[in-house]
């Protein structure tokens, strides 16, 4: 009888030890999108980029490389180290200044003047140093003029 208790105790301890690892750690590709575009007085843009982490672990982003297209026109390229830590299932905003070409600048000016939405596409690669990933992303959406804020699209 005592031997049976010992076997049951060891079996239970083994099962509990197998469950002690906690929830599984899953790493999913992150996403980048445009949160806001502000036209500056000198014609340049301040672009607020939203970096989303869909993983169950925190990610430290070490490189954002991509191309922003506005209304089908290439508006600019990014290639920098955001130095950004994003918690699991969270998002953070970073700012990037850019000098857009005339065609993209004109498309944004027309959308603001006519109070019309504007299609955009952002695509490229997001790399993280922790965990070590380098994922492609591609995001398409639209930006709308913000009532009461001159030169701002969200």
C-alpha cells in the first residue's frame, strides 16, 4: 500500500513539473502603420508610425526599413533604428520626419483642401534584437483629414 502511494505521488509530481513552464511563448510578425501625418510649415511631413507587437513576449525593435506610398505615389523611404521596446500585445508610436516628393505632397494637399480621405500603403521589414526576428510587413489603409487640426491626417 505504501509503495502504491509513493508511485502515485511521483506520478503527480511529474505531471505538475511538466505544467510549471507557464504559458507558451509565441512570436508573431509585428506590424507598422501610419497613425498620423502632419504637414509642417516648411512642407516636410512629421509621420507618426504605430508599431504593433502581436507576440506573447516583449520585443525590442532595432530596425525599421520601409516605403510609404500615398495615393499610389512613393512618398518616401525609412531605414532607421527605432530603439523601441513594445510589450506583448501592445503598440507604441514613433515619429519620423520626411521630405516628400512633389507628387505625394500635392496628393496630401489636395486631400486636405477637399477634406477627402487618402489611401496609403506602408511596407518593408521590421527587425527586433530581442527576440531576434526580421519580418516583412505590408499595410494598406487610408488617412482622413482631422477636423479642427490644420494639415493633419489620421
